C-alpha cells in the first residue's frame, strides 16, 4: 500500500509542478571564502553576461534569469586581480507564481532588487526579498505607493511622525496625510506596533496582518506571551515601482543605509560617536533641516531617528558636500529665513564637519564591508 501511494505521488507531482507558472529561475552560486573581487560570467548559445562580485563576507551569491537576461547554460568564475579560475558550479531552481502572498523571501543583492520588474514577481502587488549580504534585513518592493501605504502608513506614523508617534491611528485620522515613498523599520519598533495593536484590539488591514505573519515566519519579530518582541539588529525596508528608476536607486540606497544602521556590526556605535563630535552648528543645522521639513514631519526630537536619518542622507550619494551645497543648505535658507544669517556664518565649518563625518563612515564601511557611498550593491556589470 505504501509503495502504491509513493508511485501515485511521484506520478502526480510532475503534473502539479507543470500546472504552476514558472516566472523566473533562481541561480545559486557558491564562491567560497577568502576571495577578493570576483568576475562571474554566464553564457548560453547566443548570450553572455559578466558581473563583478565584491562581498568579502558571503560565500553565496544569488542571481535570477530575469536579471541576467537569459537562462544561462554555463558559468565561469575567476579572481579579478590575477585571473585565477575557480571551480564553481551553479544550481538553478524554478520560481513559481503564487496565488497567495509569499512569506518566504527571495535572496537578492540590491542591484537585482532595484532592477526587478513586476512581470517576474510571485505575487501581483509586491515581492518579498531578503538582503543576501545582510540577511537580517527584509526588503519589500511594492507595485505602487498606495499599496505600500495600506501596509506601512500607520506604522510610519507610529514610529517616526511628530505628534503621532507612539499611537496607532485610524486611516480616517491619517486621511490626506503623506507617508514615505520608501520605508525602514527596526525589529523592535515593528514588534511594538503589533503588540499595541493586539493589546488594544486594533483591527489590522489584511496587508498589515500579512506583514506581521511574515515578520514572525522569518524571525524578524517573535510572538511572546504579552505580544511581540524585537531587537535592534534586524528590520524591514521597502520601495515602490511607482518611483522612477533613478529614484528607486536613490531610495533603496538611502533605506539600505538605515538597514545597515541595524545590521552592520559596529556602525551604529560609530555614528553615535561621530554625532557626539559633530560641531554644534552642524548639529543645529541638521536638527533644523528635519524640523522645518513640514511635508516629512519627522519626529526630530527622537535622538535615534535624528542619527539614523543623518546616516542615510550622508551616505545615499557619493559626495555629501555636493548634496549640502545644492540641496540641504538652500532648503535651510528657504525654510527658515530668520536664521539665514546664522546659517551663512556657520556654513563652511558645518559643511566641513558633515563631510568629515561622511568620510569616517565611508572608511569604516569600505574596510569592514567593502561598501562605498552611494551604492550598496555588491554586483556590478562588466560592459
């Protein structure tokens, strides 16, 4: 009888698999430890594509045929500096379209997430990823700002908005109020939101319920006797397909640095120490920059948020000095005309202090994680 059931299962299983729509091919490559920058070349009969890979801490790198542009038949891997070939194989696994919302994330480098398009998603409204180089960070890519808001708007006001933080508001109370084009939340704040919702019998949207269950399933928050618990080192970031390609790259990099604030060992302490040594005039300018950004409504009195946001803005582009000159300082003058004479007097000293802080962070991340300002992707195209 057992043998009959086994034979029946083996006969039915291919029919089940073939009935599911394959939307992508996951390509897993184990490059081993001890490497510096690698070159990875995929080929088929009619195509080839080469990447460099720079993550010094991870043994594995994941690709998708949608990103490569074709279904590769072979792979070559060699060290960039001396061209020594490595004996490396690839493992391909089909990615299926899902009728329900996926709770298991796809591992991916930021380059693959930024360039991803909905036609290859498992679910129509969003896709769920795990940042492969920092697996404590989940990444959600949404079809639109509106869909993103159904899941994250109330959370954004609970965590970050001045005059709203610490309370879960109804969507009616938040009607007409903006949230973010992209989001970031540490595990501890996510747990606090869902604990309050449970203890105060607040009805969650289906998207919020999905988020809670997904965070639990992936170990970002944990169910406890009294609600949910979280930590300082894991979290969630998001972006939307509604953003332009340029903005998607900028926003994911900005939110990614917030993710590093959670997940990159030593970074949070460094940012706190650098903030303590930032010139007082620079601290005042930064606080005013958040305080006067009325559309953003940052909770600028939140010391943690103040530092985390500074990290994101310092490092989201290659040169913070250029951002200060062209965007931050002109906005400060426009928003707070009464303080303009003080800003002008302190401009050069504050600018130098900010640039020095950005340089110290860049040096730390380059040495420990091989990362650089303005780009958190470990993959690069070789043209």
